[in-house]
């Protein structure tokens, strides 16, 4: 596309028309007033922090990402609040922040996410405060955006992300597009190139959502990648009236449903497959609600803030694109199944905090960025607690200088880390060996009957060479029990079979080793081996072999073992709220 002419500043989301609309809401809408009040309280807290300095974090691999994120959050929070209810102090702080960042020697383009987020931050601030900046301030800030951001993005030794198929593609193109739109008049030829490059290549990052909306890198990275895609689309739309039909990309719109099912759980935790981290509110759903005129997404956005009592750095999106809605409830199906390279199936008995919830992961291992060796891994919740959990990301991988920690082939050093290999996940091991990564392990059926919500998957490929066939089924029975059933055939004669479940619960096993009580706080549930007769429970440590890795304090593993020789049969384990 070619940009022929841009409207005057501000043109990135908070246009004059948008500001007028928000100020009217602030006068008339009590819900909106409360949202802005919450924003202002967060802003006052940000004022107590020092103006940014160029800080590199990390023991081994240095990054400036923390600084960039702090600046972006401050600009979005203080800038949005100031535009709705003018506050000179907020305005002055945003300008001071931009001038300080503009003076940095660079924006650490060796790790281009750092550069992209800082470029986005200064682009928004420059655009929003263009009319109050002095000529000298404009020159300094726009010059930094161009020289430290846009021009650096053409260094071929560092811009692999241009055609990348993961969150880097989304975040980096977003930062560069915002920088180009903000400083178009200073270098229109460069700005045109940047925007055209993004339009031609953003599809490779968005392929991660196809076909059904599952984000392969996990819920946390859905928030990261999608936040910047939404930010880019919103700014394109407000500046040039064309967001490249972003919602038409396969799975992108569906992903907003995926993250509700996988990210809003009775325990307020998440289905933390892959390199996930903690639960996140969902301000982006407000943008989708306005764009699609679907009030339900607006309700989800407000519900997530109230439910989790958290405010992400993208919280201002839910204010900028605010739409009045009735209530903050969720009314979605109780089961969800998404296909793709990563396949998930989720079921719950209700959307209440007392619901039983199950989730299971299938699909591929090799080739999945931020992926784990976790075929067949499940989580489940009862009584508002998560009893079977996924430990999530391993910090030592992020800080490692070893080559290959991001590779997912069979011999990758990545699988040496406990949190990401199959031994820490809620799945099977045969002879203590890791899963095979090369082939797909599909879900073969699901049922949605309220008294039998089940998912069945074939995970034989993950155990090729150690078993002929392994079929796993997880089910919620009669809205009161969770049953995991593994049918196995042709297990190598000299290898034992181990069923694993990582949990935060205290575990007590009875004398016959067929029953266990799991306790978190003052809540308990009951585990029982239904078959075979020679299976027995044990407790194993969740501590890794190296001190550098996360030590997983407070976690242990409930294991069910079948010693050699393992004959063809079924291992079936039941969890219930009552004995």
C-alpha cells in the first residue's frame, strides 16, 4: 500500500474524535468513570518511579526489554488518563520519559524486541503530545525514533523477525509501523518502506493462529503477540483507515475465544502449556468488542479485570476502545476444542469458581517456538484449586548462552531442562525416557454431554519404539469426577510405565498405595487407581537436577507405576471431591 497523506497529530488511536467520545463517557458513564479512576491510581503510582535509564538486565544474556516495557506502560497509562482528564503532571512526565530515552546511546537492537517496544512507546508519546512539544523536543524524539528504531530495523544481521513465524514478527513490525506513522513527515520515504514491509510480512507471524485460534507459544505469548498486533491494527485504522483486514486472518479472531477458555479458570490460574506465565486480564477484548459490535467481548474484558484484580500494561486499550455493556459475565460453551500444530481440548462444568475444569494438550512438539515436550499433558481443577498443573517456563533457558536452547529437535539441549521435558509434565514415561518429538499426536474424539465431557487422543507417536499404541482419555464424569484412562499395547518388555502428575498439593498415600489424598490449604480431593491391580502410587520430587534451574519449591509429583513386565492393558485413575 502507499500512504498518500496522513491526518494531523494525534492520529494513533487517541484522535481528537476519540478523545471527545471518551470525555463524554467520563461525564455520563459510571462504569467508565470507575475504570478511569483505577487507571489514575496506577498512574499516580508510576509517578513515584524514577525517569527511565538505559538498564540492561540478565545474568548472561543482556536485554533492555524491562526498560522499554516500563516506558511503554508509562506512556500509555499517563497519556490515556491525561487525554481524558487533563493533568499537567502526567504530561510533563511522559515528555521527560521520552527525552530521557531519546538520549540513550541506542535501544539495544541486538535484541530487537527491546528496540521495537521503545519505538512504539516514543511513537505514541510523540504523536499524542505533538502539539505541546517544542521544536527541539520534536526533533530529538522523532530523530531517535528514526535513527535508533526504523533505520536499525534494516540491519540484516538482526532483522530475521521480518519473515519470522512467532511473536517477534508481531511485536517488531508493530513497533516499526507505529514509529513510521508517527514520524511520517520527517522521512516519508522510509516510513512508506516500513509500512509496506509490514503489510507484506505480517502474515507469517499471524499463521500461528491458524486454523482455530490456538496460540502455539502459550497463553502468555498470546497476550504478548496479540497485544502488539491489535496495537498496530488500531493505529493503522486511526491513521490511514485500513488495518489490513486483520480479523480475516485464519484463526486470529477465534483466538480471542481460545484465550478465554484457556486463560480464565476457576482457580484464577491458566492452562500454562508451553512457556507460559501467570494469568493475565484481557483488555484486548474491548477492542474486539467495539470492532465487531459484540457486547460479549466487552463484558469479558471488564470481567477479567474484576476477576483477576490485575491491570496489564495494555489496560488502556480497554479504556480507549470502551463500549458500554450490561454486566460482566461470561456466557460461552462449556467445552472447546481447537486444532492446529498444537491441539487443545478444554471442558468445565460451569463458568463458576466452583467448577470442575480439565484441559489436555495434543499435537506436535518439534517446530513449536517456546514449546515443551508435553504430549498428553493435562491439568484439572476442583474446588477452586488447580490440582494437576504445568510448571511453565524455565528462566535458565531465557538467560542461557548455550547454543540450541530454542531448538525443539530430538537431541536439543532444551530437553535437558526439567520444566520443559516430558518428565515434569502430566503424561507418561516408559523406562524413564523422554518423548519422541518428530510426529503428530492427534485428538481423535471429544464428547460434550454434560455428564460425560471427554477427550480421547492417540499419543502413540510420542512413544514410538517403546510402545505400539497408547490412547489417552480424560473425562469429567457426572459433573463430579475426573478420570484419566490410558490404554497401552506392546510396551517394550524390560521397561516400566510411569504415570506422572505435578501438583502443588500435599500428598498422602494409603498403605496399599492404591489411594491418595491431595490437600491444598483446607481443601482436599481423593485419588484412586481403578486399574490395573499391579499399579501403585508413589511420590516423586519435582526438583530439577541442577541448582541453576527453578527449584519448583512447593511442588511434587504424584506417580502411578507399573513395574516390568508391563502387559497390554489399561491404567485408569479417578479424582473426586468426596471419598
